[in-house]
C-alpha cells in the first residue's frame, strides 16, 4: 500500500488536533511540508505551525521559572490554537473540546485507538511503563465520548495483534519488559 506524501501530511495535521496518542516508534519522523498545494491547506498549516511554535513541556516551563499565571495563559493559548486547527480541518463545534481544544471526532478517536493498538502490536505491553498513559488516554475519551469506548478494549485488541504478529516467528518478542512474553519460555 502506498500513501501519498500529501495524504500523510493531512494525517499529521489531524494528529496535532488529537489528544496525545501512543508514543511514536523510534526513528519515525514526521515528513517535511511540501511547497505545492499550499493554498487550500494554508489555514491548516498556519494553525499547525502556531501549535508547534507554542508547544512547551511542563518541564521546560518549570526550568524557565514560569508563574502559575504564565502556565495558565500558555494552556489557554494552546487550546485556542488547537481549536483553530480543528476548525481548519472541518470539525463541527460539537466535535471540539472547548477546554483543551482537542478534537473529539470519531476520526480522532480512531486515530488515538489505532495508535495504541499499533504500538502494542509491535512492542507488547508493560503495565509499569504504559498503563498510566493508556489509562490517561482512555480517560480523555471516557469523559467526552463514552459511547465510543463502550466495549472497545484497546489493550485486548493490541495484545491479540501482538500475539498474532509474533506467533509465526516461533519465539517471544524482543522486549524484555513485555508483560505478555516476560514469564514465558516459548510462545503462547
Ligand atoms: Zn511481547
């Protein structure tokens, strides 16, 4: 399957409006913007660029000695920028979380879900490392779109994919901290 660069860029812009997904695999970098076909995408790029310019971790804010007021202002600016991107990519008002600016569309839910399943398929799952961010990601949707989450167990789906991926190879996965394979000598 071949995806066009333009198609991938659209995905990247969607991703920026989505609640943080599973960590990207090492070495997987986002593609650089291309110069052509800019006109109809200009509002998206502008909104995405603003998010990238504003982005700053909590750790960086602490290191710079930000006051609580500065942190709150920054959070508001980030939410505004995400809302602008959501509008630019065509979200309805109902599919934008007003407090955070993250997209709550079904597409964004599927993006988040699939990113976790892809991660678990490749790397397995460690409760120690991944349970907290997974719980946090699901909590975002449980609060805003519980109907999407109903009966949809991301971890179970990811582990099914992980086992199916490694079973034909006849050995446990390469990750020492994978809960699925840590206690087994062979393959389940
Ligand atoms: Zn494993």
